[in-house]
């Protein structure tokens, strides 16, 4: 009678169970590694808040720079206006000064 011996069947079963157990253990370790690498919602929210704060600081700095440049530009415009007035006053006495500005004598 040719019948499988129980030891061979048990051996095959033990091999299959061992394979399944090692595969499950590997999958569990892989999942644990992925959980460690994944960003949690709290850490993501903290990062977004930090970036938002930095953007706000940049915006404030840009506003400050814009105000400074506008102030300087207004100062230059005022000085140019005063110079233009002085040149026209001088031009009344000496019309050659107006030729320097590109005006023709009338």
C-alpha cells in the first residue's frame, strides 16, 4: 500500500505554515516601516503652519521694502520738481539754460 506517510504531510504543512508566517511577519515589518516614514496629520499641520508664518514674514518684509522704495521715489520726485523750478527761474534770466533741457527759444 502506497500511502503518504504522515511525517511527509506534516513536513509539507509545517513548511507552508512557516512560509505563511514569515511572509506575514515581513509584511508586518514593512507596514511598520511605512508607518514610521509616513507624515502624520499633526506634523503636516505643523509644517503648513510654519510655512504660512514664513510667508507672512516675507510679505511683511516686502511691504516694508515697498514703503521704503515709495518714500525714496517720492523724495526724488520732489527734488526733481525743485530742480526743474530752479532751472526755469534761471531760464528767465539766461535762456541758454533752457536749451540744455531741450527747449527751443521762443
